[in-house]
């Protein structure tokens, strides 16, 4: 599915709508993989997504790789924001205990630059961000059954 947004506000609104639609998976964390060039709206999307869960301030974890936020939500306990831009080796993921984080159905994980991961979990949501104008973005969504119906 392709979705056009004209401004940051629309990208955040889309993110909030997606956040509202999510329910935990049975045996693993829910992962949203955000792919796209620099400045394409990945962090803006993440900010809107986090706002839906009451998180007021999100900053990019580019230099620390991961940030963890406690959620006051009945379905999810934690939001992990991972930026793989600086990931060079699998050992970087071991240091943040990525495999353990993936195991909990009560975890939500947003991953920027997921293409740098070698084994991206299947059955989750992939969002591809594309710049098509100064303020215009096209966001293509893949996976997560039922999402299209929930966004319409």
C-alpha cells in the first residue's frame, strides 16, 4: 500500500494511526522496520508513533544505537528505537541484547536502517520512505496482515 504525506504533521498522524492499530504478537516482539534515505521521514514517523504512547520527546539513537522507553500501555510494556545506520557487525546487536528484546511479545521495536541487519524478523511491518518533493513523502507499507483495512 502507498500513502502520500504532504507535511511532517501528516507523517506523524499516519504513525499514530498505525500505533493505535497494533496488538502484540503471540510469541515475539512487534517490529516496524523503517527504510529510506536520510531526511525521508523515518524519525518524524517515530516521533508521531511514540507520541501515541505518551512519549513526548524522541531523539535519534544514531550514536547510541538504541533507546528504550517504558510504556504505560495495557498491551505493550516497552518501545525500543533502534538506529542501525552505524551498525557494522553482528556483535553490535549482541551488545544491545537484540535477540532477547525480540523474544517478548510486550515489546514494540522501531528499527531505522533495517537493511543493515542481516536477519530482519519476518511477519512484521516494513515501511519504505521516499522523498518525492520538498515536503512530500510516499510511504509504502508491507506485511502485518489487516493493516490496510485498519488504515482506511
